[in-house]
């Protein structure tokens, strides 16, 4: 019976800068540990804040797992809600990763389109979170990924399958949400996204 479940692949990032423990990975692990999405096969993966490795790992995950949905989770000091990114960008990656490097030509995919919008309607996902019986709040963003690994990883997935890719930003821990609330917020968002996909 369990083998009939479709796979949802969720990534969180490893440490970088002042984030010695990346809250995105904490939230993803919390969701998995508490089995908050029991009707799907949840596969989680921690990915490094490294342009070259991210590009290779995410492409391989798509090829190996063929997930129904690929959801990337990142932390942002600039958000205080569950923030759903609607699009990602191809160029302008001048910020250095944990190895002190930038991608070739500061670009994600050479000759790729400058901006890719997700096929999922993030405003519908946001509304479901805001209308749910919890203390979580959500918003849709078109630019908060910034030109760093969050935007970079999202663009890779959108370029592979924009109908089944998503990016969720979470705020730092206890600003204002606990670890459990962050796990629940990501789970509610993913559940809402799955409603938009063919079964």
C-alpha cells in the first residue's frame, strides 16, 4: 500500500554565515519526524549552500526520485511569515557561497530565460494557510529569494518542471514561530500545493 504513495521531495539548506544551524532544515526535519504529511512519501534532503553542488544535487534528485512535487525551504532574516515564492531569476548571483565562489558568469543556466514563474498559484496556498485553524500567517513574494542560493535552487527546479516546483521561506526560529509551528506551516503549504496537482 505504501509503495503506491507519490513522492514529495523537500529540501532544506545546511549552515551558512550566522546560521550555524539552518532553520530551514530544522523545519523540514520536524515535518518528517512528526509525519505531518501521512498521505505522501516524504523524502527530505539537506543541501549545502554551494552553487556547484546544489546544481548537481537538485538535478540528480529530479532524475532519481521523479517527485510529484519538489519543495525547497530556506530561511530569511527579512520575513516573519511563511513566505511563498512565486518566481525565480537566472542572473545576478554575485554573492559568494560557503566556499567563497559564485556560479560561472553569475548565472544559473546559460541562455535560460531571465525569470521563471511557478505553475502553482501561491496566492491560493497562502490563503489556505491564513484561513487554517492555527496561528500561522503566510504571504506571497515575488522577490524575497534574493540573488543567492534560495533563488538559485528554485530556478534550477523551475527550469526542470515549473508545474511541480515550489519554494518556501521561513523566518528565523522563534521570530515568531517555534520549530513545531514551522514544521506545521511547511506541511500546510505543501498540502495546499498538492490540491493543485493532478492525482
